[in-house]
């Protein structure tokens, strides 16, 4: 029972914060492109890299949840 709750909390907390971060990254990138359209290519590249790093945190949370569940 406790293990199931721990797995659920790990997935929830490990997904909420990266999702909020990805939304913030996207919003700031769109604002930056709106202010400086000539820099769109560089902003897009940096945004995609930052989103990949934020998404990696969610994947780490999934791995931790699976370890908790099966160990």
C-alpha cells in the first residue's frame, strides 16, 4: 500500500514540475521571438535543448518510480 502511494507521488511530482517548466520555456521563447524575429532560429534551437533537459527530469522520475515499484 505504501509502496503504491510512493510510486504515485513520484510520478505526479516528477511530471508536474517538468510540465510547468516546459510551458514556461515555450512561453518565454515565443515572447523572445515576438520581440526579435530575426533571432528565431537561435531561440528555437535553445528552446528545444532546454525542453529536452526538462523532459529528462520526468524520465528520471519514471525510472525512480519503477525502481520503487519493483524493488
